[in-house]
């Protein structure tokens, strides 16, 4: 009976400690990481949009130069 009660008390202490760790350490850390990840995702999307615009400008410039070369050959 005393051993059973000791095991129950030990399980309660371990479970309470684990729950407290999750609530007071892991959850705030998770929120901080999520905010950083969202900021990183936004920056990545901006960078991709910027690179797409640069790529489109380069392609249009190449197209114009090719058209000028083709006109010169005629």
C-alpha cells in the first residue's frame, strides 16, 4: 500500500513537472519560433517577388535586343 502510494505520488510529481515545463518553457518558445518563421516566410516571399521582377526585366531586355538584331539582319 505504501509502495503504491509512493508510485502514485511519483507519477503525479513527474506529470506535473512535465506539464509545467510544457506550459512555461516549450509553449512560449514555440510562439517565439513561429513568429520568427512567419517573418522569415514574409521576407522570403518578398525576395522571390523581387527576383521574379528582375528576371522578367532581364528577359524583356533580351527580347528587345534579339528583335533589334533580327531587324538588322533583314
